[in-house]
C-alpha cells in the first residue's frame, strides 16, 4: 500500500456517527452533542502531532516545541464550570508504534516543574497517550505508569495537576514512593 501521509483517527461516542470529513475529533464525554469540527480542525497548526510528543520523549524536541504543538489542539465545548468537561481534541497519529516508559513521563514532570509545560499541556498529553493506538505500554507489568497516564488524562476525577501532585507523580515514577492503590486513595 502506498504511503498516504499521517493516519488521522476518528473517535466518537458510541451513540454518535462520525461526521463526513477527514478530521480527528475525540470526545471526552458521551454527552458531547455536536461532533462537527471547528474550522481550525482543517488547519494542521491546530492539531497536536503524536510524532512531536514522541520526539519530545526521545529528546529531539524540547518542551516549548511540544507546548506550541499542543496549543489550540483542544477546544472546550462545555460551559465553563460545568462537569463533565467536554471538548474536541485534534490529534494527528504518527506511523510507527512507540513504547512509553517511566523515563518519558518523568520528562513531562520535569518540563511541568520548570514551567515549560502547563497543567493543560500535561492533561492533553495524558489524554493523547490514553486514547492513542500508537503509544503503547504494558499496564499489566507497570500499573503505576498506566495509572499516571489515566490520572493526567482526567485530573478532575483524579489528582489536580499542580506542582505538589506532579512532584508526587515523579516520585511514583522513580519508585521512591509507592503509588497509592485506588482503594487506598479513596479513603
């Protein structure tokens, strides 16, 4: 099969059918009513590229490049202060699969703690990783890695993305502090 460029995946709530265009739209909530993409959807500068995140993990792109790539990729569609938050997330798939490690997430922690990435950037990275078919990790072998990715993807349900919690994530990833069991965290 000839190379046709980046693969754009469409992810929709089960109750909705995909719109008729070639644009990546991911809904965080099944309550999202309109899945029609914004005009920015067709502007590649308003899409996060998985390849840039991979390059950040590999040290080929710095946090500022990653933050710039994430900028404008998420469009919040719910009213401010209303939960659940619904959004349209525009992400371009990369071609090869990439194995995510603890060291990669530690790099995200470090970039956040130095001010190079914002809490919104870390949330988007968590969401991009959790919803990607190209970023992989063995959650059966490393529950902490899988849990932190999911924590970052939905901070309103898990841990707020602030300096204290990102430092805690860093210690969990380094293995210097045990990640709490969900049953323990609830008590």
